């Protein structure tokens, strides 16, 4: 007689299959931390940006841009391990993961942004919006090819499959486009919008096959009491929760990343530039 009454889950998403194929042990070199950032100025900046340009700029876009700048300032963190040696990336690519909407039945949508440190926030926001629309509409050929490939992998071979792909694309540095897969799909850092799920604190596990050493999870914005010029006043804050690979990111690197995020989010006009006028607007 069976110990438990069980039945296999039939409808398993590609994301869940990747998660199952990623971890085999309970210990890893991950360091976790939370940075709390004052968001009043950032929220005013987002509203002014939308009113002046019509572009829906979000906190996730700002965090993506700030993460790219942090990796530019701290190039040792923009790296991966190959043959137990650290290799520095020569371009700054950041992957944003936006949660899907339950009514659409869509899972998390990854969007990779190349050269994120060089792109204005307006261009970044439009690129993310277009990429999400293509992915959720089934119009991203590379993502669809990857999804179909993953669906054909038997469950018993998932761990070997993800390990093999990681070995080929990162250890051997073989371009996976010959299989129809995107190049460097995760970049040097991953930003997951957990605030859209109503969470203010969440720590993400490092996915070994991605070879990404930095996972950031900006949470929901909440109103709290803050001290301002010696007075207690209401303020809006956001947690940015981080998971770091301690094999080659230590306190110094984490400090540079944290200080860059705080500086840029708390001083958005100086960091991202003033909101531009809409195209064709009369001065």
C-alpha cells in the first residue's frame, strides 16, 4: 500500500521544470541581505516622467538601470566562474523577471537588457515593454524555441540537461544560438520584481545553471515613519533584497552595489536625468 495518496502534476511550466533541474543539495555559498531605500523622490520622478512622456516608467526599470551602473562601477562583480577561475564580462547585461498575471495564465517573463548601463531609462522602459509583449504573445522565437526544447526533456534528465547547457554555454563558452537559444540569457545580474506579488521581503535562491552571482528582488513600497531633520514624518520605503555568490563577491562588492542603488533611487533626477518632454511637444 502506498504511504501517501499522490498523483503526478501534469501541467508543469517551463520555469518549474528548470527549478527542479537546478538544485540537488541544500547548501550553497549564498549570502543574503536587505537594503531599505527611501522612495519618495523616486515615486515623484516616475509620476513626472509618465506625465511628460507618456511612458510608463516603473521602479523595476529604475532598479535595472541602477544595477547596470553598479556593475559598471564594480566590474569585479560583473563576472562568472569557468574552470574554477573568475572571468570578467566585457559587457553589462541584466535580466529582469516580471511576474505574470494570474488572469492571463502567464508565468514569470524574463527580459534581458544588453548594455543597460549605456541606455537612458526611457529607452530601457520601452525595450522592456516590447520584449514582455513579444514573450507573452508567443512572438519571441528564441524564447519559444527554448520552451519547446525544454518540454521535450524527460524529467529524469532535467538536472543533466541544465548542467550540460551551463557547461556548454559558460564553461566552454559555446554560442547556443545554433540550437535556437538566446545568447547569455541571464546576464551578470537578475532583478526579480517581487513587489508586484505584494511582497516587501523575499530572498531568491541562486540558480546554478545561470552562473549569475547577483540576484536582486525589489519589494513593494510601503509607508513607514522616518526621521527627517530630527522630526518623525511619514515616508515611503522599499526593500531591495539581495542574494550574492560569496565565492567571488564579498562585502566590498556588495557595498558598492548597495551604495549605488541607494544613491540613484534616492536622487533620481541627478542619477537618471530630468524627465524629457514627449516627442513633438511644444517647449
